[in-house]
């Protein structure tokens, strides 16, 4: 009897789902739905995305076991051959969203950026970030924080005179890095969300993962 009731209950649920689905299929709302906003409003950016770097957000998705990618930095090659690095400050953004769409002047977006004059400065930034990653020693128990001044990469660009720091820190043996940009006029700082240091090359368009020798 119990099995029979369970069977009838399953049939009832299945029928209800089919009925609801049929109701939705037959409903004409008069509104067109699109998969992306870009189909309705084109991206304002004219640059080419070179790479994105992410943090694996352990709290971002229970369904994926906390392994969702959240892109926090994005590098852009501009039409004039210069580069712009966008990064997030105290703001979580979906991996499928272009940071450039928000605009750095939008106070609610918390998106910051700095400008590099050419490919040499772009490559030098990658070099310095990787050197810093390998130089910084994570501690298995104690949280450590170190800073590196990489302002040299700003020379000749729109942010020349600003201070650009890399902030390295660790949680146990996992190492992180973030950008800190200090404005030359005001001294105000913009601090970015931390990224897993070993994924630095992704920001520069590479699939390489830095070796995990701590």
C-alpha cells in the first residue's frame, strides 16, 4: 500500500510539472528575451581583452562545491598599442562580465585601473609579479604580508607619478597577490581583491600555472 501511494504521488508531481511547463509554453508575454545584454546594448569598449585572472571563490557556489571562478583583474590591449589593467576593489563580479563595461568613474562599481604605455611595460609587470610570487615565502601557520613597489611599469603611461604596489599575503601556504594604486595628487589608495598568485599568467593571456614550490 505504501509503495502504491508513493507511485501515485510521483505520478501527481510529474503531471503537475508537465501541466506547468505546458502553461508556460503556451503563454505569449509579448516580450523578447535575450541570452546576453550585448545583443541589446553593445559593449562600449574598443580594446581587446588579453587575459583575466581569477580567485576561486569557496563561498560563491554551493552547487560546484565552492570552486566557482570569479574574475577580479582584466588586461586590455588598446587600439593605440597601450595597455589598461582593470581590477576590482571590494566588489565581487561574475566571471562573464566585462570589467570595462562599468567604467572606472562609476562609484558603485568599485572598478579601478592603471595604464601602461606599451608591451614592454606590460611584460615587465608580469615579470615583477612572478618574481614577487617566488620571492614571497608563505608560512604554514602565521599570516605574513609583504609589499613590492612596481611603479616603474607606470613610466610613460597615463598613471606616471602614481605609486603601484603589489601586496602579497598568505593563508597558511596559499599565496595571494593584489594591486594597490596610490594617486599622485591625493595619495588615496585603491586596493584590489586578492587573487591566487599561481594564476598570475592568466592575466597576461597565458594558460600557464606558476609552479607550486612555496
